[in-house]
C-alpha cells in the first residue's frame, strides 16, 4: 500500500461541526472540481463519479470515530483500491486541525504514473476542504 499524506490544515471551528460536515458525503458536492470530475452522485455514506482519464470511482464511508476520524474506502470497479482517512484534532473549542492520508494499492507501473498526481492531489483536496470549511458560518 502506497501512502500519501497532506500537510495539516487549520479550520476555524470546533471538531464536532467539522466532523458532522465531513461524515455526510452529500456535502462534498460543492467541493468537486467540475473540470475533471463528472457525474457526481452522492448519498450520506457513499458517492460515485467519473474522473477524466481514470474512469468511474466509487467511495464509501468505511468507519468513523466520532469527532476524531473518518475512514473512506473505494468500492465498485475503481481502477485501483484505495482508502482515505481524515483525522481531526481540536486545538481549542474554535480550532480544529485536519490531515488527510491516502493509501493506494498501485502496481509499479501505476505508481510511476500516479505518484506525483496523487501527492499533489491529496494536498489540493486538503487545502480546498479547509478553505471551504473556513468559509462556513458555524
């Protein structure tokens, strides 16, 4: 399993509202980059979408530790199996630090092709997520 981690991002809200937002995948529709992702369909605990050049991706919530961590995993006929953890650490009642970790099962050829985009992608997702959360009225 190849592992990619984002830097820590600060969200100006307590851990519970951040967790509540992240644990409902329908909230992610506002974060989907329309130029690369098409046909985003979401339910509370799963979603699917098409990524240009990659194909259909399915994601579901695998487990949750309330107000601490949400674990997502791939489902369906994704090009490779992966999981994503979003960890939350409250530094005070109005500040939460988030960190994303992506684990992907990549063969050597896929790793050579996908390593740089995945490293950059996980950082972009973390930044967009924290920017979006910081623009919410809690």
